[in-house]
C-alpha cells in the first residue's frame, strides 16, 4: 500500500511540475491535430536591427511531433558564417503529458560545415540538433539567438510552415531605426486568413492563431505560391561587408554588377587565343555561342563553392579556367567571359530554380537560388544553363523555364520572363509496330521523338548505365506484363533539342486467350497509367504547369489464323483541360493502324474543377484500354 501511495504522490508532484503551458498534448484542440504530423505550438520570431548593418534574431519555438513524418519540424538548424554568430541555443524535450524528458546539453549540439556532397568548400556552418524519439508524441521547446552583419536577407514569416503541420501561435516582430532606413513589407496570399498586424513606425508585428494543417493535393501549385507569408526588404543592407542601397531593380542590378561581378571576367592570354581561333570565320553570333558553350561544357564541371560576399560573388573566370570547376555563379561568369571574347554579348541572370517561382518584381531584395546566362539576339532569346555537361545549347527545361528572373546589366537590373514551352513544342511522337502470334505473344519496336518539356523526361537516360535504362523502359511500359527489353538506342539532336529513341520489346501472353477467342488491348505502348486520387472537399486550386502533346501511330500485325470479331473504330474526348482521340484503321484482315492523339493544356483552375479534371484523366485511361476481340478461324 505504501508503495502505491508513494507512486501516486510522485506522479502528482510530476504533474504539478509539468503544468507549464503548451507542453501537453491534451491542451491542443482536436481540430489542430487533424491531418497534422506536427503542431507548431509556438513560433515566436523577434528581429532587432541596431542599424542597417547589424541584426539580432531571437527565436522561441515549441513543436509537438505526433509521428515520425513530423520529425523534421523538430530539428534545430541555425546557420552562421564569418559575418554572423550563434550566441546561444537552449532546448528541452517533453513527453505527451508535459513531463520533461531531457535538457539538451551544448555538447549534444553538432557544429559542422554546410558543405554538401557536391560542394568543394564553403564558409557556411550549421549548429544542428536532431532528437531521436523512442515514443510519440513528444514536444521540443527551444530558443536560439543569432547575431549577423548580413542584412541583405531578412527572415521571412511563414505562419504555416508546410504540408501536414498546424499552427497554434505564430508571432513575428521587427524593431528598427526608421530614421536611418526603411523596410518594405510584402504580404502574400493572405486571402482567406485573419492575421493581426499591429505595425507602427520602426516596428513591424504580425500574429496568427489556430491555423489548421494543409493536406498535399495532386496538381496543386507549389507551396510557396499559395502559403501566406510576409517578406521584408530593407532600403539599406550589408552583404558580408559590402554595403548596399537600392529602391528599384535598376539600382539593385547596378549594385550587384559593381560589387559582385565587375572585374571577375579576366581570362588568360592562352584561353583568349583559343576562343578567337574556335569562332574564327563564324558570322552568326548564335553559332559562335554554340561553339563556346560546347567548349565550356567539355572543359568544366559543376561543384558548389559558397564563399565570397555571402556566397553570391562568383569565382573569377581565370580561376575557373585554371581549376576547371565552379558553382552556378562561377560557371555563368566564366561562360560570359568566354562569350565576350567571341564577341557575343550576354548577361548574368538570377533565378529561382527548380520550384516554379518568380523573382518578385514588386519586392526589391536579394532573391533567387541559381544563376543562368541571358543571350538576347535580334531573332530570339537564348537562355544558357551552365552547370550541365550534357544538356544541349539553349535548353532550359522545367528547372528554370516560364518565370520572372533578374537580368544584371552594367546599367542596372531588369526583370525578364524566361522561355515558355508552348504545348505545341512539348510533344512526343511515337511511331512503331508490333506483332501478335497465335499464342498471344508480342514482339514490337517503338521509335520516339521527344521535344520541349518532354525532352527532359527521356533525355535523363542518355548517360545512364545499361541496367538503369532497362529499368526506365520497364517502368515506361509498366502496363505490359512479362516484358523483356530486347534492345534500345537513343540519340540527342543538339541543334533542335530533340531526343530520339528506338526500343525493341517482347512480352509473352500479352493478348489474353479464352477458348477460340483472343482479347487484345490495342494501345500496347502508351497507356495513360495514372488517375489522380479522389479528394472529398478539395481545398487547393488546380495547376497544370506544362501542356503537352502525345501522338502515336502504331501498326499492328494480327495472327493469320485469327480474324477480327469486334473492333472500335474511333473515340474522342474534349474538355477545358485538353483533347483526346483514337482512330483504328483496318488495312486488311490482319493489319491495323492505331492512331492516338492526346493534348493537355497548361492552365490554372479553381478547386471546383478538380473532379472534372480527374474525370478527363479517368476517361483517357478507359479509352487507352480499348480492346478488340479476335476469333480463331
């Protein structure tokens, strides 16, 4: 009895000590747990600027992690470099009842270089801690204090920090001397939310409460293109010791050119001579650029190098020439220097790469995560991706296409839109044939030509080993059971950015036999394999980022001891999302031509359109499985 009494008393004491707010799972409303892997109980960010060139950032975060998929939200990552420091990090872990599990010791916080697997060197470092839980849920409560002389990048406010994470309380404040400089504030995607804004002169304050988790939905825009956020841009700033001031993109571009690019384009006498010889006798500037681009690709390779003015100043061209490597900034600057020797005028360009995101033209600040090269001509505009040794001259793909970028010129910056691949360019033409024998076995050859966005879907295999290419084609022809890839070949047309493939396949029992009949799915090569899942009460709009066209013409040779019993001649589908048609032409008793044409349009649609789009995809899948019945003679 004494033992039981002591246990109850001990639990009661622990419970009393655990009654600190925000550490108990029971204090979190059920609505905020729904669809959440983690819950941001508190996200308090305080930014204090003594002047335009010194910033202190204090963060206090309390995160409850419900399952393993939410662990990344509890990771502590505080970056610093030669111009910033981490003054303190304190963290405590609690269990579901709010009982303290452990206090994190300073010796448990890792401190390592931010060098990644493809980086050579960087002066960036990270203080990191990742708790390894034995049980869920758990809560981490931590504070960090940073001081930085880099004020070109202010922290942004994201009250919702990702998919499957809810927020109870998010608070964001900035204090600054308004008599020394101004801070431009940009509120994005606030519609549908109720946030408090109690900002005043020299003071910015936002708060958000009780935000439910957002579920990831198919064909929705990139998260940063709809999630609420506040961006800050100072009129005066410091980037690793280099002061700047800009009130428009022209001024900002001039600052970038004079402080980051000017004088970085020097080349050795030998390299200059090589370039002059390489382009000698070529009048067309595009052809000269093509030659120089190939020269750069053959001579260099990409590796991340994050040093010099906050990682934004490129390595000098002559050093890249000597070392034969560089990051995106260095390789763009190097290629620009080479092209200058070839009398081709180009411009260094800053872009948000990968996720489709514009440089915000109404928000003058350091933006972007990648550099490319802009080559304007009288006839057309060429964009050069300088970090690849494989992609053809002038090919962008989805990595940097169709978005606003910052072109940096000596006379200032300019916002320009990159190439848009119209759906007529994004085609895949397939011409082939297959033969069905009397046992239902298939032997066939398919020749494909891909262009535009569809080019990169297939070009990726061009330098892969044999086994990886076989794996790619088995995935591509996933609707064919018992598949064998007999042979394949591919070739890149670098002049027109086309990718050509030829694949020979075999499959046993492709056509299904039942007594004297054989059931044959005519579309053996390009069946639509995916239909987006059904979503009840969808919340996000629908986005088709790139339109495309698929055209197929397939000759089908049927077994001679069978005749056609049932045959579909044609099918058509038309909707706001695109069109689809198939046509089956009977040449003779044993030969058919199967023609298929699919067009999908690029576009943005309201969330209510999702079910219609899903039906469009579902109807295509159904038509792609159209069968013909053969009967034995």
